C-alpha cells in the first residue's frame, strides 16, 4: 500500500476515532462499520502486528462490521477468504474462526466467497465451506446458478449441498422452540400504544443508527425499569404490554419493533452489533395487524391478552359509566413485574399452574417456524431454496415446513379480498378456491418505500444480500415526502444516499441521484395510488397509510417492504372482511370527510363499542367516487385499525380513475423519472389493457360474489349526518385509556363557540385537489362577505403533490391562495431549519407530509390544532407544555379553514354560511335500481 493511500486511510480512521469519542460522551458504542475504505484501514492495522490500534481494529473487524451486501461486508468476506486460503495469517482469526464469521454474514459477498471455496480445488476446505453453505438461506439467482452449473458438471460437493437444501437441513437442524418461555410483564402505557411511543417520528433521522435510536423508546425512566426487571429475572424475557389498549397502532414501524427487541429481545448474532430479535409484546386488545407482521419479521411473539372484559348486569346488559362507555372488569392481572409462562406446546399462557389464556393464534405452525428460524425472512428464503434444490436434483421435496393453510368453504362466494388473493396466490393447490383464514404467499404488484424508513429498508436489503429489484414487481417508488418540509443537515446527509441506493436497485425515485429531474416530494400514498393501475393488484408500502383506492394495499414495516422488493412476494393470511355500504342522501353542507368520520362513529354505535374493523378488510362500496376522493376513506381505515381496505367501484368510475392515473404517470415520464426498464411506461400499458377489458365487458370492475361471507356488515346512514364530525384526542379524559384514540368522534356543536384554535393545517395524504380548491373558494366567500380575509390563527396548507399545484395554477385557484399567503415554499431555497413560531397568516408549504409527520415541523407546545391530518397521537403534531396538553383535532378542510380564520371552532351557523355555494366533495350511494 502506497504512503499516500495509507495516509488517506489513516485520516478516515482518525475521523472514526473522533466519532467514537463523541459517541462515548453520549453513552453510545462505536457506530457499526459499513464503509469499505474504513474497514480496509482496519484490516491494514490488523496485519501490522506493531500497530497501536491493532487490538481495537480486531474488535471492530470481528464484532462491529455490518453484514450482507454493505461495502464493508465485501471487504470483510474477501479478507476472511484470504485467511482460509492461507494467503494471510492472523493469529486471532484461524481458518475455522474465519468460516464461523462468514456463516454470520447473511449472504451476498459471503456466499460468493463460500461458493468460491466450496467449488474450488482444495477438497478439505471445500467440504468445510460446504458445511457452512448448508446453513445459509440468503442465496440469489447468481448463487443458485453457480450451484446448478457445478452440479450439472458433475461436482460432488455441489450435489451434496443441493441434497442438504432439498431436505431443508438449514431449518431442520436448528434448535427447537423451547416448550416453556418465561416472561415478566412491563406495562408500557395504559390505552392504545402508538408506534410513536416506541419510535418517535421526531427522531426518524436516527432510525438506521439502531443503538442511538433505541435511546428514544418510551422514556429513559422506562428503559431503566426494563433493565431492572431483566436483572431481577435473568431467566425471563420482558413482555411489553398495552394495558386496556392495542399495541403498535398507527404505523408499520420496524424501528419500533427494533427498539423493543433492543431492550427486551436477544442478540441475533454475537458478531452483528445492535441487531436483536425475538421481542414479546402484548395488548389487552391485541396487536395492530401491521405491527404484528413486523414482530414476525424478528421472530417475536405478539399476544392478544383480553385481560379486561365488559361488565354485565344480572340481565346480561352491558354496564355503562356516566359517559356511556362500557365498564371494564379485570379478568386477570398483568401488572408490571408479574411472571408468566408461555407454553408453546399447549399454546396457553399461564401464571404458575393457573391457565390464563389460549394463545394459539400467537403460536400457529407458521409463527412457530418464524420463532425457530429467528424471523420470517429465513422461512421465505428457505422455502425458495428448498424448491430450487429439489427441482435441480429432479426429486420431490419432503414436507418440512408447515403447509400453506388453505381454507375452502364449498358453496361460499368470495369477498373482494378473497378474489384478489386467489388471483395472486403462489404455491397453493391448483384449482382450489381459498377463503378467509387461509395463510398463503402472494405475488406483490406495487411496492412503496418512504424516506424516513427507507434507510432501514436499504439496510434490510443489504442484510438479505439483495442487489436488484425482483422482475415480478410491476412498479416500485421511493418517496421523499416525509423529509420534504425541512431540508436540514440530517436530510441532506441521508436522503441523497437513500435515493442513490434505491435508484441503482431499480426503484423509481422521487429524487434523481444524477440531478437531471426536479426533486419531487409528493406524498407517497398519493403516488402509489396513481401508479396502481389494476384493482386486482396487491400493494406493499412502508407506511401504515398505504391504503389504495384501487387494489388492496398493506402498510408494512421496512423489512417486509425490502422482502417484497427483493422477492416480489409477501406471506400473510387472507383476512376476514367487513362490508360497508351507505343509504340516504348526503346533505349539501357536508363534506365527504364527515362521512368518513361518521362511518367510524356509526360502526362503534351499531356494535356496542366493539371495533369490528380491527384487523380486518373494510370492503367499502364507494362506487361513485373517483380514486383521489375515495382515498380519503381508505386512508382513514388505518386509524380504524383495519388491516386494509378495498373500494368497490362501478365500471365507468374505475375507468375515469385509471385515465387520471395514466395522465399522472405520463407526467412522471416527461419529467425523466422512468428507468432503463421503462417501468412507468409499462404501467401505462397495463392501465390501457385494463381499461379495454372493462369497456369490452371481458373483465368488469372487481365485485364480490353475492353469496360472499362477511364478519359483519355495516350500513352508514347519510341522512343523520347533519354536522361536521371531528375526531378528538380527548386529552383530558379521566380514563387515560380513552385518550389519543381515533374512536372519539364528535359533532361540531359539541364544542360551542368558545373552543380556541391556535393553528389550522390543511395537508397530508388525506386531502386531494378539491380540498385545495375548497380553501380558495372559502377565502373568496369570506372576502365577498367582509371585503378582506384576516386570520386569527395560522393556517398551514401543504398540497400532497406538485401535480395538484400545477392544476390549481391552471385553474386560477393557486393565484388566489398566493394573494393571502404570507409564506410560499421555494424549491430553489428550501427551509433548512424547522419553523418554531407561527404568525396569523396563510403558509403555502412544499408538497409533502409536513406537520402530520411530526419529525420536522411542529405546532407550538400546548397548542390546539385543527387539522385534516390523520394523526392525533400525543406529541406527534403538537407536544404538551406545562399546564396545557397539546391536542390535534381532526376535521374536514372547510372546518379547518374557518377555524383558522376565526381563531376558534365555528358554530354550525357560521359553518353553513361559510360553505354556501361551495362544491364540497360529494358522494351518493350506488344505485340498486
């Protein structure tokens, strides 16, 4: 190595040492190494037996280097290969130890090295490499092609490896799941626990730094209490609990599960820093569906405790308190510090000898496989490897894994989601019709990654050794919306790196790493809604609001997104469905957002407080609304705690929605966003094909069968919706479990005219073009009535997409918004610091998530915010201050605008006057005539 290069490397290592000192001052260990240059210097220092940094360099190389396909992993694998081949000698790293280190590197360059050795000429080390390969599952096409070619050329070791794969020995030889798992309880909070508590949105910048991000889970006091429980019960795992609530609502946050695992789980490998698995979480009302999927990724356990139930009187009637809420009584205690036992054989939860609960849904055969393998990824890849090996050898693969659960009910029709799953199912019995309860692999058509979890998705792709998007995927998009409002140093450091990685991986990216097209910060859900061009599609997106109005979309953690990108598949049960239809007539002064809120309120009323939507598909017969407007309903279903939603559209409505999608995809193409595979043009071609099928009658718009079976059917009465409906966090409810849920829906008149509003926000994924037109029209109304518009509270307006702004400019609305704005975004000079104070003016913000995300812009502490957002969690849009809780009230666009103008919640009379003559978002039930 030349002196110049060595000096450059030394500079890199010295910079790293400075960072190590800085992190030590923050109570952190050295950051894991992912760069090739730094690790190359570390290796140089290991080779130099007199180097003062040699011992520390050995530790960093062995224990602090990230695996997978990181640049550092490439360098590490090559050095281990040189040690095994005898080209390098390191006393502390014998060839046997080098093989062990390769076995923990999870694929990519480590697999290449192992194949090089296994298929090489040295028979002794070739057999040793083969034994390590037999334990590996993260192989891709290039790896399996090498094995197949060697086998066909008569290589005996290749045959031996393939035979092991065909028998799935990488799984069968793993230790069995313990029959008993002891846990000690820790109540993290009372009521629903949002993933913001586990991984705050305002700390999104640190998610890829797992140790640093772990410091933000719950509170430092809670972390200390968990550590204390671990010391008191060294033979037990700490089980995090949402008492009287649901665990993990609101987001599909892998970082939340990572944090729980970091504090309560076990280390995945002694050689991989800060990657823990096997967290155990529970909730009185179970686990949010998307959060539970994330728990599966890490081989953890999620338990529906049902440890509180509604109290009934002697006549069997539910007992209610003064507020009309059911009175709950405790079935059994899970107070912090209670030692319980999970029995994986009986599938029961015990306190000593006392049986508390059947938890068989937490320990299905598939979930037990995830636990045994250390996560769901290993099972997905393992099945593919076994199938490949058996086909290559020309043998029948033995049944090793739990077969796909195939539930088929003779004579029963199919719901919409059942039809979509049947169309996209992979590896199921040919010709068999599947109903809800089936657990299958499905083809994924569209994938979305968002920018505050995207760095973790990139890490997951690296860890599973994926280098290119699966050809099965029709289209994938990497957004820039969650970091759009403030282009600070953290965003400047992280986002370009993310966009470059995803662009090279084959994903359409909001920002061009080459700088040839203008950065697009459009809200991810809106873009995915546009690039979904088939209502039979399955969509996976890295956000809980991945809820398309075409197809069926599932919000997912960053890991499931990575798996979908890498394999084009996802594994999940077919959920039950709840059918939602409407009757009556929508009143002129009502907005569709009020119908959305009324749906939740009327459902809870009809089912005596039971949320029948939770964990299920909402099949909403929305027929007359275009995809943009229907998205307002599907987006909100995340807050209804539904697994997903499906819109049932009429033929002509669906065609109109597809034409709009085509035009927006075309704009993306004209901006230069398509890639060499012409993914975007392919989506337009698919849209044209689908439109032709509908028009010809060959394949009409998706409809459920008349004899389909639903868990429940809900009919929403439009006639009784006479006032705007507001979702209220009810921050001062005496029952803390009732705070910060999305289930408290109140009419406008509940508040009177003395409820002060400190800030209004029109934006996020819940608004569409017509909402922005409503803002303009209301300003015109007020100007006509008073001669001017004066704001008594700030009004922040963030369009979800640039397309909407362009269309508003063409139609004259944007000009009127500009007239009354005191601030307008400038892409050439984006804000580099977050706004901390607001004036009573209109702010026209950059397209993106803005206040809803909570990681950049915020309202002032203790404010009462009226927003079109979806987020009312504590601390998300607004934090508390001493003596005043922050509250985020959620309402329709006209209510928000008028509240900002008045500086308070309007009366119903003021509201009606303000919307007079404005064309609010209309809706009419599907005609049955």
